[in-house]
């Protein structure tokens, strides 16, 4: 997105979260490169919003303990693409997020309280894992 578009979102009340500076897989970078990616995207968002971003989304959902510890230095929490339930006890580095296409299914939020959804998400998690995602 262009800076003007991001500024419009902020003016409309949206909160921007960080996603790295160059979208490299952070797990493939050394510690210094990871820190530069995080600092650069944090600085860029602060210039647009006037404040630091609190949340981060791992590029490609890719993270490991080393990267999570670096992200923890810059942000209050981070999201990944893993399919799992997030609870109050969950580590906020990484929180899993439901894909927006799943959330758009009619009745999805009502289904959050049903047993079948837990089984469905566990099955999707196993399938993704088997595919190597």
C-alpha cells in the first residue's frame, strides 16, 4: 500500500501492525538482519502513525525461538499463519490467526463454540502440516 492509503486507514481509526521491512523469511536471516528488519518497519510505521506498532505478523508465518525473541524486543505480540486456538494462556509470540476466508463463512463465529469446529481445525492443521506449510 502507498503511504497515503495507510494514512487514510489510520485517520479512519485502523491500527496498523508491522510485517517486516522487506518480507524476507526472518528465520533465514542472521540476528543483525532480523533486528534491522524489525527496527526499520517499526520506524516506518511510527512515521506514518506517530506511534510505534504494537503487533507483528511473521512474513509467511515463518518463525522460530530465535526470531520470536527478537520480535519480543520490539512488539507486544505477533501472529502467525498456524491454525490453532488462542487462549488467554497462549504465548503472544506467536498467536495463531484464523484466515479471513474462514471467518467469512456464514455462521463461523457461532461455530466457535461448537465441538465440531475444534475437530475441523485440528484436521486442517494436520493436513497443512503434512503438506509442509
